[in-house]
């Protein structure tokens, strides 16, 4: 009986934690950005301004949910759901602690990559169905950006896979008992970090929404909770990529004394903060710079990293 | 690439810098005495009304939010019968203060004049009048102006020469 309900319990806990964290990140991001800009950020509603999360959610829920008459209705409604769904499904393979994972797939990494690639459909479809030039431009940019950054995102991970000898995330974490993979795979880590930022469409790679050029790009026609879904989806994406980095390069839940879940949470939180620091500190590149960086610099680097790692592992045998 | 890392580091260091936000309702920002806020009508050092109802401020006002009616008291002093400023239109440009020949109308460093009803933003003379001389403590228009009023004839103002007696032949 217990064994039957345990996975359900795990799912419930994961959903609870991830969704609340995603909502909480609205507050975290604003406070951190403010900290780095010598401001305070939201600090009035409730203790430390935490009530801002509730206030923001109530605001989003009570806003008019407007679908423009010129939009392609079914697709328009579907698009925001895709981004949240794919990001949430990805958490199925993320191990939070030993044994605390919904589905310990033996191709966990591939599943992660596949799901985050599906997420781009959301952006492209949103841009397309909005029937608006800016949105369409945003959608096109997003698809081109994802396409080129996903290539070396996968390649950057392969170094880790070679070292661990498995695609299963729990195995990869266990393989880091001796040494975190960030040390032998430092280049891979940097590449994955860059690709991860691009994958979540966060600044400085937010060319798909680039409010100063495309007036919010793919979601300029969205309002109310549909807009909120894009935001929650983006935050879940940030959590996901941070968790992935922690798992693949920083030993996941491994750490002394304190419980494993704490170590995993702390490492994930660190990378979430790093994401926000990127937003606070970096300018947005031009689109052609983004593209040529992806294809001419990062992709060759990822290939070299893969070759060298493979060669070293072979020579060690 | 290195410059990006450097700028990230620079931004990160701001985590330990002092925050510049002024927590408004509890702490107040310093507003200089010349700040252009709520408008007041001031008085002479003697306590008399400074405004002579010359209408120059109303003319200078770019949004036409000042309205007044001139009248005269028993001493021959002009003063406004009513003086009304519609602060829902005022843009706090300070032109009225610059136009005023008597330093009567002055802008003050007070910005807390929010209201729930727009009508409450129309200030009448009794709302505008203050008891002091504002930024110019010594100036008294009627004492330097060469206008005869009750208790002060022509030639009795400060630094004013006695009027030339055109009937006399003496220099
Ligand atoms: S400050 Fe400017 S807008 Fe306001 S009453 Fe004076 S002249 Fe008019
Ligand atoms: S406030 Fe000054 S400018 Fe305006 S009517 Fe009175 S004296 Fe004239």
C-alpha cells in the first residue's frame, strides 16, 4: 500500500516545492536585483516584503484575460501551457536526494534535453498565433537561438556522460563522490552555463522578448494569467537549469554532515542567484553576435572539450 | 569576454554597498529651500498681505491654474478678494513666483498634498496664506513702493526722494 502511494507523494512534494519556489523567485529576483542596484526592492508587504508574492499573484489572476480577435485562438491558449508543462515534466527525472526522484530514467539527461527543446514550441507558437509582427520576430529569434544553443548544450554535457559512464542522473551524481565534475569538466560547465541561460531565454540572452526592441516579443499580446504562465514557466526553467548544473557539475546532493536535500537545494539556489546576477550585470548582445558566438566559438569549444575528454578517458584505460 | 566577468564582479560588489533608497514615509528626503512644492502666499514682516493682486502670476502661469479678483481696502492697498490655485492643474514650474513683483507667491519644499477627491486640490486664499514672510524675511513692498496708501504718503517710502515741487523755482 505504502509503496503504491510513495511516488504520488513524491510527485506532490516536488510539484509543491517547484511551483512555490517559482512564485517565490519573483520576489527573490526583485530583491536581489535591487540589492545589486543599491535599492531595497519590494519590502513593504508583509515581513521582508514576502507578501508581494501573494499580491502579485492576486493581481495576475484578477487581470482581464484578453485574447486578441486577430489571434489564432486555440494555439494562443495552448502556447503558455506548453512552457509550464514541459518544464514541470522535466522535474520527473531530477533526483532531489538519494531515492527521492519520480522517475529514475536511464536516459535522464536526454529526457531533460528533449523536454527543454520542446519548450521552444511554446515561444514559437505564441509568437506565431499572436499575429503581430513583433511577436513573430520574437518567435523566430527564439527558435533560431534555441536551435543553435541546444546543439552545444548537449555536446557540453557529453563530457560529463563520458566521465560518469551513464546517462542516469543518480549515477552521475554518485560518480562525483571523489571529485565534482566541475574540475575535470570546467570548460563543459562554462559552456553549459551559457547554453542554459540561452535556453531559459533569460538576460543577457532574452532576445526573444527584448523589451527595448521587440516590446516583449513573443508575449506582447498576452495578459493576465497567460502572461503569468510564461513567467512561471521561465522561472521553472531557471530552477531546472540550476538544478541540472548542480547535479551534473557540483555533485548534486553530495555534501558533508547536513542532509542531502539541503545540499541540493543550496547548490541550486546558488545558481539561481547567479542567473539573477547575469541579469543584473550583463548587456544584451546583438542577434548576429549571439549567433556567431554560438556557432563559431562555443560549438567548436564544445567539440574540442568532447574530443579531449574522450581521448583522456581512453588513454587512462 | 573578460570584461563581462569584470562587470559581473563589479555588480556583485554592490551587494555590500550602501543602499541609496530613502524609505519614504519613515525617512524623508532632504528638499532644498528652493524646492518647488506647495505654493503659499506670504505676508510682510509687519503681518500685512503682500499680494497686490496684480495678476502677473495668473498671466505667467502656463496652465492657467491661478485665478484671483483684485480689490482695494480703505487705506488704498490693493489685495486679492479671492485667490484660488487649482493644484490638480499646477505643474510646479515656479513661473508664478518669478513673475511676482512683491515676493508674495512662493513655492515651498512640501510635496505631501495628496487627496482622495480632486476637488480638494483647489486651494482657496485661506489655504494658501501663511503667517510669515517665507524666503524673503525683510522685504516689504508697500514700504519701498512709491504709492501713496493710508499712513504713508508719497515720498515717505524707504530711499524715496520727496516728490519734486513743480510749483517752486528752487533747485
Ligand atoms: S507653479 Fe507654475 S503652474 Fe503652478 S501656479 Fe505657479 S505658474 Fe502656475
Ligand atoms: S501673487 Fe504676486 S504676481 Fe500674483 S497677483 Fe499677487 S502680487 Fe501679483
